[in-house]
């Protein structure tokens, strides 16, 4: 072998050594890093958090490992306290941790806590940990608390002069296609001593998985087969605390949502134990029954898609106004505030004479509306704003007229000296293919006081 070949072999050995040494060092380093049970050590560093746990923890933490530091996000229950948590943290063997595992930390108001892991060789790595409450997805149709399909969660049903039982849905349609609902029936006896003159139906619901963080508007689907609205009060109960709000059913002979709005009440820190409803307050008719379903919770009451058919600002569309013992004319709004800030409205006044031969004992006000352009596909609920300045409610009947057919639905005012919206619900009737020619309302049926007046505004349509 000559000198030239010897030099070539030495050079080759040197190059091989330069390649082999780093490779051997790397293999030695990685062979010393064993995979730990748990999480977070897949990069094989010596200053790792391998497991973490704390009270109320849900699922696996979210890891963002940036090699020189790592970010860890833990989720706990939506109502759990973030201000005093004591994470139990395990790290790579032979390392130290500061602050100590199990020490109490404050993670509220988006605070983070930095844990420094120190390896045996002195190298450190920061782990920035944050904790958040679980946030359930907000559904457009609210958060379902109970469907009552199995009668679950009904705790007390035979009190306040009423009985609740689960039955097959007798009015299954597109508004409520569920199989089962709760029927509320009045009875003579009342374990709370209520008389028939104030007979109520009471129902309580408990054992629900819920949180006030999801919203403070609650809703029930109600079917009212009776001929007039019913007052309904919902009461949240927590210990000795009772927080109530009331509303009225708006639909007869059809499913309709009623909303109990607590947004103006301070529910901070309230741990609700059960909810109670009182149905049909102030009505002594023990024959009245109701059906309820689908208890939901909303951040705010959803707005219905409403199509305004006539605003009556200039009296447009009033066809016949001086009949059935009444006269209608356009006047200034008596209370341009709240839900109706329109400038002009329709005033309905009774008078003694009636072109239809009605006697004073059955004095009515009649008003007809025609020449409207609308599509029944936009809904079969017709809405009318009403102002009743009288000292008692008034029954109102709406009649759809097409050809020789007359289709009527009734509602009753529930407020005095303020605007309210009455809903005349035709959802349970087949109006497909119908060309409606006009709307007719009969006001104040059964009241012979010819001095009573009413104001109406904004005829609208919704689903």
C-alpha cells in the first residue's frame, strides 16, 4: 500500500468518526428517555409534566408544547370555582417543581399560573397553566333541560288542586312532534287549601343538570285547549329563596312557547334546587286542563320572524268601520311608549245603534281589514297590538273570511292602560291554498257597556 492510499483511508476514518460520534450521542440521549404513562412527555424532554389532575377536571388537557416552554389548558365543570384549585402534578422522575404540586392556586378571571420544572442537570422549563369552566354550546332553540319523554324529573304533581301525568301527545304536529307530554288537570281537593274559586295546577321539576350561566330566560311549550288565556307563574327555589315571574299563554288550541324572563333579577350565586309552575291563577274553573312539554333555557328570548301586514298609520285597509254598534277612526297613540311607539293608531268606539241589529246587551265593535297582500306560508299566527283603557279584560274574536267560509279564533286582553300583543293562532287549521279576502274582529263580546273604547295597531303575521 503506497502513501497515497494510506492518506485516503485515514481521511475516510476521520470522516466516519465525525459522523458516528454525534449519532452515538443522540442515540444515547434518546435511549435514556422512556415513555411515561399519562400525557405530555412525547417530546422526550427531562423537565416534563407527565400527568395533571384536579377536582372537577373534564377530559384531557389541551397542550401547546413550544419546547422551551409549554402551555396547558384544563377544563373543569361550568359551575366549579376557579379561584381555589389545587392541581396534583406529576413530573419526569428526578425533577423538581415550583410552586409545589397540590398547592392552592387562583385561576379565576383568566389568570394563569407558571410552574417551573427543574431537571436533574439544572435545566428548567416553564409550564404555563390556565383553567377554564366548561361552556356548553348555545343552541339556537335554547338548551333543553328536560323533554318529559319519560316523565323524569317530575317530583311533586298532586298539589295545589291539580294532578300531572304523562300521556301520549294528543296534539302532535310540526310545532311539537314529540311522543309524550305532561297533562295538567285540576281536581276539587287541594293539599295547600286553595278553594275552587282559586283552583290552580301545580307542578315541580327537580334533579336537573343545569346552570344559570346558560341564561336567565326559561321556556315551556304549552297547549291551552281552553277558550281564554291562562296566567302562569314560574318560581325558582333555592333553600328558603323563592324568585317568581309570571306570564300568560298566548295561543289557544295550538302549541306555543311561553317565556319566563329573569334577566332583570339578580341570580348571582343562586344554586337552583327545583322549579315550580302555577297554572291558571285566578280561574276557578276546575274543568280546565293544560299540556306542557320541552322545558328549555335561553340566554335571551328568541325573536320570531314577524311580517307586518298593516300599520294603520293613515287608516289604510280599513274597509268597514261603522257596524255592530261601533265606529273606528285613526287617532293619536294614547301611549306612544313601550312596545308601541307608533304615532297613529285605530280607536274603536261603541255606539248605541247597530246596523246589524245587535242589542245593547250584546254591544260589539266590529272592524274589517281587507286589500292586504300576504302569503299564508309566512305563518298562521296573526298578531294585533291592543290597548285596553278599561278596568276589565275584553274578549276579542278574529275571523278569517274567504268565499262563504268563516274561520274564527278568540283571545282575551290581559292588561289595562298599556299596549299588549294578542295572537290569534290558526296553526292547527289547514289553510293551504286558501285566498283570504279579509279579516274581521269582534271586540268586547258579552259586555253591554257602550262607553268602552279600545285602540289597535300593527296587524302582523308569524309562524
